[in-house]
């Protein structure tokens, strides 16, 4: 039997092995010089056109003969000088051809590790590993690794982050997952058709260029306006369908897993204990079918969608797994602002509502597109009361709750006395919530 001091000495002496990315990576990075030329051409198209007209066939072939090997050499060198290693306490990533950069990522600060596979990466059998780390805005990534190696490395890093010993972390493997929900493609397509934003952007893409053509008869003005509008229309319809295709939610000891994508597949994880706000969105045309969309605010993470579309009862059951112990308040429990609030915000005040339970601060906004935001008391960072001169005249005020995701949830136009009581009571509820909150470590 060894003593803890001897064990620590053995760990310190364990060699750190540098590893490289997948050999296909240089092909991806070789595009950088080409992208620079394309960016220059887009930035100054007139100058680029003049330079191209001066090129002869011989000059063009010579330029390609220089550019292609240079791009290939750049891709190879950036791959050759990129290493990563997993130590007992951190993940080290060294990159840079001219300017070297070394990232030391503490394993206990890793809160999410996502695996993404763009279409060409799926064909090549490789994947990208993206890491969400507490206290950083930009994700560090390892692109690319073999698909199996990426899954094994992800499992090992999560096991280390959960506190498993380095000697056994690689043996833990990926935690098993149980499927909770899969969104059928037909349901997803119908939900997009019934979304007002889809039709609004499409109508704008058809009407605005037509009006500009009648007013200016300038094809360049019409083209400069139509391209971004049609792009926005495509992103809100076809783009969302491609991204959210085959959306699957699974439950595992390391959190809820999200798999989705028609062309580019993404394997994401909702970090345990890091969800700050859950937002249940109910568009007007979805109400007859009882559908809702569930969105998230996660501290330090880009994960923002939990369910693209689902029946309300199913969505509420999934929310209960994201926020253990939280029950979505029923519509009848949401209290409206007083009638005099209509003098501050006519008509739309009827869409506001508030419910404060033992577990969450719940605020509803929107008359046609309803949005119910749930903030667990343990995630409240600060509470503020805001009251403008017109609101003071009619005795109403806004209560604003700030979360750890740098977002604010507002209870609009509450009675001034009620708002003051909410301000005083929320501090005690937040203290109690933080004291009783579950640990947010992986697999805890």
C-alpha cells in the first residue's frame, strides 16, 4: 500500500505525451492563403478585376504553381507545429507557426465538450472537439481528430473533470445515454412553416427589392438588398431545418445530450448545473397544436436550444430534467399586472405575467409570441427595481433579475408595492437556493 505522498510523486513523474491532430487537418488549413486572396478580392473588387485582366495564361499558371504548393506547405507546417497533451490536471494545446500560443485548460473548469462533424469531415471520418471552459468567451477546439479518438478523448476529459483518477479515467469510457425525445422531420418542417418569422423574412425579400427596383431601377441596389434578405429568409427556414434535423435529446450522467444536423452533425451536452435560464417559447400559430420551443441560457456556453419543437407536456418533462426540482408554473398561476399598467403599455400589457415559486422566478412576455422565462433562485446574481417617471405616476415598476449568463429577466409593470416586496424577498430566496443547490460537477 502506498502513501498519498508517494502517489503524488509517482503522478508528477508520469511522462506527458504530446499528440498531433489527424493527418487530414493540413487539407483544411491549406485554404487559409486562398481565403486571404478571396477576402482581398471581395474587399476591393475593382482592383482585383484590373489585376486579373492583366494576367496572361502563362502568368496565371505560374501563379497557381506557386500558390498551390505554398498553401500545401502552410497547411502542413501549421499541423506539424500543433500539439496537445493531457496531464493529470490540465489539457495543453500548443499552436502557431510564427507566433506560438499555448493554452493551459484546467480540467475542473471544463463545463462542456461538444463534438461536431461538418459534411466533409463526416466523409473523411474525422470530428472537431469544442471545449466550453468557465471564464472564457471563446471556445478552444481540436480540429480535427479521428471520430473514434474524439469520442474517447471527450470521455476521458469528462471523467477527469468529474474527479476520476488519471490512471482510470481512460477506462471509464463514454457515459451511457438514454434517449428521451426525437423530433420527427415532418413535425420540424410544419413548425417552420407555421413560424411567423419565416414568412416575414420571405415577404421582405420579395417586396423590398421590388419596391427598390421601381424607385431606382438600379440592378446593383436591388442585388445588394435582395441577397442578404433572401439569405435571412433561407437561414430562418431551410437553414434551421438543416441544422435542427433529427434533433435527439438523450439523458446521461454527464448531462443532457443533443444530437442534430442533416449535413453537419453536432453532438452537444447541456452542462449540469450551468443552466441559468430556461425559456419556453410559444408562437401564435403553434398554440392549436400545443407545441412549444425550449431555449437555454448557459453560463459560458453557446448552447442555446434544448428543443426546437415539442408538445408542451413533453417539453415540461424535459425542463424538469434540466432543472431538477423545478415545475413549470401553469398558465393560471401567472398573475397579470394591474389594469393601470395599460396606460404605460397599451394592449401589450396583457401578455405580461409573473409567478414566483419555491424554486424559480418565472416571467412571461409577449401577446402573440409568448415567452415564459424560468430562473432558478440559485442562479440569480442580482435583483433591481426600475421605475421611470410615467411608471411612477401610475404606481407600477419593473423587477429585473440578472443571471450568471449575463442575461436579464424582467417582470414588467408590477404594482409598485408588489415590486418592492419582490426585491426584498428575492435576496433571501437566492441565498436559500444557493445553499440547497446540487453540485454542478460532471457525473456528480
